């Protein structure tokens, strides 16, 4: 069964969206979120083509579309550079409390495992997990349910060599972050990017909403106390059933 | 000029969405975000009608729609109660760092002031600001621009008696949170709800996107150090130009 969301290669050949546009969307998110900073060099056509496993023509069209929307500037010999100065700054939060909330969230909801497989990692997952291309990762696609209705679609990647006990049975009974902790890994930090998108046909079907419904997207990389990435997740929530609450208070209270 | 977003009454009579559905959407967000807790009593038809300034029939339809989507249960004599147990838990962050980011964001972007007016507050603004119905508030509708393109649409409410210097000229030169601080108010905390929605016609026109484009919504209430609400904002971002980044780390580092 084909599931919506990220493919291991970062692009999904079954999607109706053209490949170059999928690459454009991902690079755009990296630029507008500030991950790719103003003035930084973009990958070359050749690097993009290899990284995403697409033709150079496809890579070029993605860069052209970025240039067309004034996010990058392409210059002969100099290459492509980011010309968008993202005003977004990270909000800082407590990892202990976030891990506790995520584990409680896992306990409060039901899970359906769509896919569980060991695969060779490719960009952008290799970048997120800071592992070489071709390193083995466990990929898990799941749906979380609440009150007999789907709430979120999740695709998670964990380096295989971490030895986390990921089976259909363990995943059904235990939140994934708990399984990571049970493997002796101490969670130290996480980075999250929160954005809004629309449900495509596959996601709409998985979440039982209309195509084009608003989706709250969370892309999260979890690091251990030594700053080694141990998990990368793309979570896509039905916005009619879920919001993110953020309480800001003084660090000195 | 009519602007998109919240009307002072919480419902907007110019929107194509029926009034009862606008009230339904707001109450749904309060329930799914966990603001209205599982088991808590909902307002009666009479209370809703008075609060939103609509007929009892409209209020009843909003409650009926909530019941239909299994978020509340309506029982004769017992009233309407929340039956949705929100799995969302607040993430905690630092207010000092968030205020600094918001002020820097204001400095990095251009602002266009659409509306600036002193009006009598009505629900849900009175609830957010914890002021009586009819108390005077300053309402400001603005668009933030970046690189000659609209980025976000904001509607802000500030109690008039705080004496914040809100003029078109001060708002053009100074981020609103700086103006609040300049009035001698010490910001102590904030609560934010982040969700996804679609651009309606008015918002699409204001943000120069297609109708139905994905929108990242942030509803924020800012409190002073004595926990008095000093500002309520609904910010709606173009999701192709803005994401929220959240960095989670150990509080003990």
C-alpha cells in the first residue's frame, strides 16, 4: 500500500505534483523557514539531481522555479544563492516537557501502522539524520486515531543501527519516543518546523477529509544528549481536530 | 475598507460563511485545542446568542453542528457539555526570547495599516482580554510585507485604558510589542494556538494568494507580569512564505 507524505527519496513518483515542483516545495520550505540562510549557496543542478535521484533537467526546473519566486538568484559561474532573508526565528521550548507531552499524546490516541520497513536512506532524510546516503533506516508510516476518527498521519525515520525495538507489536503498545528511550538513548533536544498545507488525494483518503482540506504539518528531528539525530518525523494533522498550543513564560519564574 | 479576519463581534457579517458556521468554527477550535476541557459546560443558546450578538436560532445551529461532529453532547435539562478529550498539550517556551523574536520580526518586515479604531469590545475578545462587554479596545488591522510581497494579516486588540501610544505613525515605525513596553507594561507571558486554515476571498485578496491557499494561523494573548491580558492578536500567515520554528532543548543546560 502506497502512503501519503514523504517518500524515502524526498520525492514521490506516484504524486500528481510534478517531480520538479516537489523539489521546489521542499527547498522553498528550507529557505522560508531560515534553514537555508540568506546568502548561502544552493546545491548545483548536478548535486540536486544526484541527491533527489532525478534528472538534471528536473533539478534545473526546481531551481528555476525558486528563482522565479525571488527566493534564489542564479548567476553564471557564481552559482545559485539564497536571496530571501527569512524573518522567522526559532521559539525556544523545553525538551523534557515536550517529550512528556508527545508520549502522553501517543498514549491518549490509537495507532494504526501502515508500513514498517528497513530501507536505504536518501536525501533529505540523510541530511536530517546526518547519516551517509545508503545507510539503513527504519521507516514507519502510521495514522493516529482519536474517538474513531483519524487525527494525524506520521512518517518516521530512525537509524537502524540505534537498535530501537520497532515492531508492529511494540509500536502498537508503546509511543515511539518511549521505545527510543528504552533503547538506552537519552533525548536531549529537538527542532521542529510548523507549517500549513493542503491535503492531496492520498493524505485526504488517509485522514478521511476532503481533498484540499487544511493540514497542520510538523517536521521534527529529535537529537540525543550528544546532539546525534535519532529520529526524523513528518506529522500531518487534520486541522479541524488538532492545534498546537504554545505557552510562553519567563524562564526565571 | 472591510478587512478579513476577526470582526470585533467574533463573527463577520460580510463573510460568505453562514454566521452559525463561524460560531461553530470558533467553538470547535476552543474544544479541539483543549481550551474548553472535556466535561466542561458549554454556553447555553441564550448565552451564545447574547455573546455573539446573533439570534437564538443561529446559536442553536452552532451547538447542533458541534453535537453532530461529536464534540459536545446536548441533553435536555442538563445542557451541553464537551465530550472531546483533546490530546493537545501546550509546549512551553521562553517569553523573553519570543518577545525579542517578535520585535525583531516587526523590524525586519514592512507594515501597512489597514484599520485603526477604538471600539466597544464584544466576545470573544472580551473573553481573551478578560474585560467586560462594552469596554473600549483599540483594534488594529495590519498587513506585514517582506520583499514587496504580503506575508501576514494581523488583527490586534489592546484595552484602551492601557494608554499604549497607538497611532498610524507610531505603528509604522515601531513594533506593537515595543509600544506596549514603552507604555510601562512589563510583558510576563503569552498563550498561543497554532492552526492551519484556508484563505477566504477577503484574506486571499489581502495576502495576494489564491482563494483556498493554505494559511498558518496564530492566535496569541499576551499577559503582563501580573497576568493581566494586554494584547490579543490573530495573525494569519501565507504558508508559502512563513513557517514557525520551535527549538526544544533541556531547561537545565
